[in-house]
């Protein structure tokens, strides 16, 4: 069974803290993605990566960075968390060939106070 | 031009009824149109997808209808069941290079018993 796991289901951080969200996939997928999901705004792409050490900005990259040192792992970093980054964060992965079929993790609900 | 507009935002249907969710796009370079289903507490999962060279695709109770000239596509859920209660996202993908999915904002479907 394919699996995308995220390091935490719930996370509470303080404004200004550095936050790391980890995502691991066990499907040997080339592509990995980070989205945030907010009510009424749907899924918005933050960053994606199509290979190790490669990264591309999505629609809303401001305030975020990413790291992909290994194929199976894709990390989202909030350098200095702010309250407007309170959201549900979803990681996904896909193959290069079938890139419309993305497999999502269960999400991390991040609250920044 | 990259947007996918989805309606309605929420939908209540009686058990056994037909649920219809509509999406519209502007970019004629979109070449793949998947629908994702998300249950509470879970990440989205691919439900069904269509290319614009066909007008309809059916999988069980789920049907995508595609109108290329109108740049619209819709999801029909026949004989809707309470277990279909979920949030549905339409999406579109460019058929080129390292393309990403552009998601609609989602429709929250509630099927009443």
C-alpha cells in the first residue's frame, strides 16, 4: 500500500519560531509537493520538487523554504512562523510519468500563536 | 488564466439523489482534468480523471462530463450515499514539462440519510 507520512498531525508553535514539517514517501516517486489548505481557498501549492536537491516555487512560496536531500524526504521550513501561516499543510508525491495522480499525506494542522 | 473555478462551494443532497459539481477553466493548454475526494481528517485522493479528447468518463457511480468548447467539466455522483459525504476538488494540469495541478477551491458535499 502506497504511503505518504507527515511527521506531525498537530503542531503548535509561537510567532517567530523556526518550524520544520517533514514528509516521507515510500513509493520511490520523483515528484513531491507541499500545499496549504485553508477553508474557502482550496489547495494552494507552496513548493514542489521533481528531483533530489531540486525545488521550484509554487503559487505562494513567500515565508517558506524547502529541502530535499533524499528522494523519499521533502521538508517544509517556516523560517520565522507568523500567525497567518496557521493552516493545514499537506504533502503529496507522484511519479514523473503520472504526475496528475498525486498521493497525499494526512496533513499537519499547524497553529501559530 | 491559471484558475479553475469550482461551484457550488457546498451541496446537500438526499440519499439516492444526484450530486453535481461544476468546474470551469480559461487556459486552453490544460490537458488533464482529475477530480480528488477528501474525507475529514484525510488527505485528498484521486477519484477519477479525464482528458479533453473524450466527452464523458464513467467509473461506477461517478461520471465526469467534459465540454471542451465551453471549457467546463463536471462531476456527477449518481445514487448519492452518506459515505460520499466529503470535499471534492476539481483540478487541471498542463500537458507539458514539470507541470503542476491547479485545484478548484473545493465543494463540501453532504448526503443526508
